[in-house]
C-alpha cells in the first residue's frame, strides 16, 4: 500500500513527515506545543477509506408489489462491503439523527466500521419502485434532502485516510468544492451519480455535469454505470466512454453494467463478468462494486482487484441488504464461479 500512496498521494506522507520532524527538532519546543502535538498524534486514526455521503431512509417496492422499509444509500452499501472485506473504513454519514440512529445502523451490519455521524435538519427520504425482476428499471421519488456537506464538517484532525470516497445520492449534496478539498488530503474516488442525479418536483432526473472537465483531473477513481457514462460522454460504447473520461482527466474509470464491470486505466480495458445466481439483492450493486474495487487497489493490481470486486458484488446480489459476509466467502465464491 505504501508504494501506491507515495505514487499518487504525496500529501498523505508529507503531512505525517512534517509532524514527526517537528517532534524530532533540537530547537526548544514549549510544553503546550509538545502536548498539542502528542494529542494530535493520538487522535489521528489511519484508514483505508473515508466514505462521505448521506444515509437514505428507503421504501423499496419490488416488481411483485413487495414493500420493504430499509436503511440505504451509497455510503451504507459501500461502507459495509469494504469493512466486511477486512478494510479499515470510516464513514461520514449525514441524516436527521433524531429520526435515525446512524451508528447503530452501520454497526448492525459491519461491526468494525468507524462512524462519524453528522446531523442534518432532514434525512434523505426516498421511495424506489422497481418495474422488472432484474431491478434495472425503477422510478424514484424523494420526499426530503439533507443539508449539503461543507468542507469544515470533515474531521481532518481525526481521520487520516488513503482514499476519500465521495458517495452522495443527489446533485448538490456533495458540492463541487469538496473535490479539490478532498484532493488535498487523499486520493479522490467519486461515484458520479452525486453530480448527475437531481431532485426536481419530487422525482429524480439526470443532467450532465457542467464542471466535469474542470474537476475530473482531481479524481483518482471514477465510477459510473452505463447510463451515466452515456450522459457524460454521449457514447453508448462503454469502453469508448471510459477512454473519453480518462482523456478528460480521471485516472482510473470503473463502469458497471448488469453483465460485467469494466475498468480503464489509460492503457488497457479490463472486464470481469457478473455471475450472480439471483438478483434479490440488486440494490447497492454499484456501491458494493466500487468500494470493493478501490480498497483492493491499495494493495492489488487491476485484474485482481476487479475480479475480487466483481465476485463480491455477484455474491452480494444474491441476498438483499448490504454485504455481511467475509473475505473468505468471496474467495470461496471465486473458486466456485470464476
């Protein structure tokens, strides 16, 4: 992991080296400065990823009329999947904390995850109606939105993460200025849905991201689905769309589809097939894939990380809710299915 961080994330090392060099200096340091430096070192905790995004309070109506009330959102599915795979994960979820115990919701499914909840006057409350058995077509309506994230809400004095994963659910909840701010602290990963999906008249509509060419160069890992890639580039060919997105500045592009997951790094197109034996756990597919992939990439090459992430999501899709299995479960699935 250290070599990957040195290559793509110089601030990750430089900030820590400044702190230690200050403590080693032979010049006099007064007691208060020494105490504050020691306190900083104690409270700063190191993570693979910090995932930023609101928790959703979902009502899901399946194609057969089954109604399920559930906690959801990209931060929830991403955080649980990555943590249960053994990665050290922090989440910064936002919701109306008087209506939802966010920490308990995460710890019920992923006990090892570190939760830094933020309060909002309102939660993200939505209803998803799925029209087909494969859950590829749905209608979403939104009753309320969170107050947008601000840069000063991120506890940078407590969290030292290799990746900041921006995992919002609707346009405006993670403002554009969060991207260059995140890039000062970590490698940036973003699920582009937070820039494309907008709430209008209670419904979800998609608009192109006007600032994409300005902000994509800050992004180390970019995730889209096939439809979002077409909105961004105008191309239906996923491989060609990935090449365009790379040309605009993103360093590593992951595009999900119901048949496969594609990755492009500027040199080669990699794909791995989805092999889920049923689709009862379709919700959270892209979130699980992306979180699995970017955290595996800290120590693995692209083909290995891609296969692990695709097997992870294939297995997750066979059971509703976030992934609650283990790395061994995924490794066994790879042996069986790949």
